[in-house]
C-alpha cells in the first residue's frame, strides 16, 4: 500500500467510523431527514443552519445548531451537506479549514445535468478538494452507512449490530434498498457507501478500503462507470482473490448508458469489457438488485458448491416437472441417483402419488403426516450422501404446510431442515408463494431466523446455484495459477 493510499485510508477511517457528525443545511421541508436518521448515532451530532426559521425545529430534535461549520468547538469527523449547489464551494472550503475526515454531498445538480453551471461548480469543488486532500464523497449521493454505530442515511435502516457484508453503490437508491431488503434476507451490513458523481473518491477507493476492512467478508458493488480502468482492474483482482466480490454494472445497454450519463455523469464502458474484467478477476457478475441479494445471501449461508449436480425435492408432480426444467435450462444437471440411493429411498418412500427419481416428488400429503419430518430427514440424508449430488434444493409450499406460528413452539420440519443444513452438502430452500404472500413471507422470515437461505422462485434459486458453482470453480482455477 502506497503512502498516498494509506493517507486516504486513514481519513476514510474517520469518515466511516466518526465520533462526531455535522449536518449542513437540513430543513423542515424535507422532514429533517438527515438529523432524524442520525437519532441512532452513538457519537455527537451537530447542525449547521443559517435560516432562523429552522432553529426551533432543530432545537426540538435536541441538536445544537451553529451558523458555520467553523463555529463548532470540537473536531468534526464527517460532514453531510444538503445545501443548494451554489453554496457547495463555500462548504468545501469550511471542511478543508476544519480538517474533517470526509464530507458527503447529498446536493445534486452538478455535471450530471450537463449544464454549464453544473459542470463548472463540480469542477470547482473537485479542484478544491483534490488540492487539499479532502475526502469528498459525491456529490449527488447519500454517503456512508455504518449500522454498528448508528450512522444512517434513512431511519428505515437497521442499526446497532455489525454485519459482514460491505456494499458500494454509485446510486443512493440502490445502496438504501440493498441495506433494507438485505436485512430482510439475513444480510447484515458491515459498512456501505453511495458515492454518486465520484469527483474525488471513486469505486476503486472504496473497494480498496473495504478490501482491507477486517469486518467485511463479502463485497457487493453497483457501478455505472470508473475513472481509472487499470487501477480498478488491479484492485478488483487483488481484493477478489481474498474476498468474494459481486458486481452489478449499470448502463450496459445503449439506453442504460444514456441514463447513467444523466444520473451520475458516468461514462459507460462496453458490456463485453466489463464481463471480461469480472471473469478475469474472479468476481461474480449479477444483473439486478434481486440477483445481488440472492447471490450475497447464498455466499453467506450456503456451503461452497463444488459442481453442477443438483438434487431436487418438489411438493407435487407438476412442480417437479417445472423445477427440473428450470434448473436444466439454467445449465445445471439433475442426475439420476446411484443404485444405493434408490435402494435406501425404496425402504421408506411410500407417499401416495409421490416418486423418487430426481426430482423427488413428495406430494401434498407428505409434510402434513405425523412422520413427515422424519421422512424428510431420511430423504435429505440420501441426497446428501449421493456422489452425483453437489447441491440440494427443497421446495416448501406454505399453503400446504405452514411452519409453526409460535416462535417458541418447536416445528419438526424446520428443525429437520436446520439440522441438515449444519451437517451436510450445500442446501437451499425455495418458498413458492401460491395464493398467500403473507404465509410465504412468514415462512421466509422463520428460515432467516435460522440462517437458512430461501428463494422466492425456481428461477432465482437456479440462477444463484449456477453462479456459485461457477464462482467456486473459477476461484479454484485462479488459486492454482
């Protein structure tokens, strides 16, 4: 690590782990969104506002207000600026004089507008920050999220618990949605950042930072464009050899590229170039927020998948046909089992209307039977020991067999699934909705509490299994080079 990189990292540490935060320009018209989000912050929060009409509302929140950042008597580690763009250069100057650890500009209206004034102001604040070595995040972004210390950019985000997944996003919306939807899927954030127009700090800086962060084990990245392609490539290759990196590239189509220019002012690169870079570096490519969440969730909770042979268990004959088609079309194998496995299944598989080739069709009556959990455990054991099976996928149908509604009451099926996940091959659950979203959500929530990944469709599950199988095979090949 160069001395310049180390210096940037030290300043970023102050921004990502601040003891004090100042919000400049938050207003009642926006519901004091930043000050309210920081109600969970463990450190000190200050307000900087010159409009006397805002003073009473800020005081009601219990926050001390100052007329200038320079008036705050103590050091400030992190600044959030929500001011008109014309005021931005003055705020940057104050941040430099105050020697803050970093400043996030929520303010938009810069180069992404493709107007002379927006471009001029962006260049001005960039030149000022660059000359002073100021860590400027954005503009046009929501900045840093650190749940462990309650540093948030919306009150909807969880706080108080440290996770192991880092997330870097050029889009503020994607950063926010990943943290909220991820929490619902058992994904807990270590640190996250939205960086917008990237006039100073780009995706490479944050990838480098989270790559060195001991608390971050998996990194997700949404990117629209990078400023230094070679540096990004070298950084990604270095980080991806040590931690899984999942990349969602926005703007791969002509229309998407046009949208990125007006969103963050990013220049789009060829989709083929990105696919090549991601593959060569051993990262994982995804194409949507749903794929990002599914892939990260599987990396967290599914054991490494060493091959493409999948054992499938469906809740009916029709579903068995559909799940087999979906997994096969994705490029996965649904092999016949060994003769030994079939002999073991024949000894206890007596479900009316069921079958046990692969997929196993366990019929609608199975899970409601008194010995349903015991039979499921036996089936999973057979698939878990079959040499042709690398991963097992089980469909649960909440309308047929909801799990116990009482969190304190043991559920034999859930217990069997939990036990098998701990001791056997890679294992996932597919919770199909049927006609009850509520029951499906309830079931997924109970599985999350046990650290069991579930997917809402056969398609999403199959794509995820394929991505992980390819990732672990690629990682093995790269480690041998």
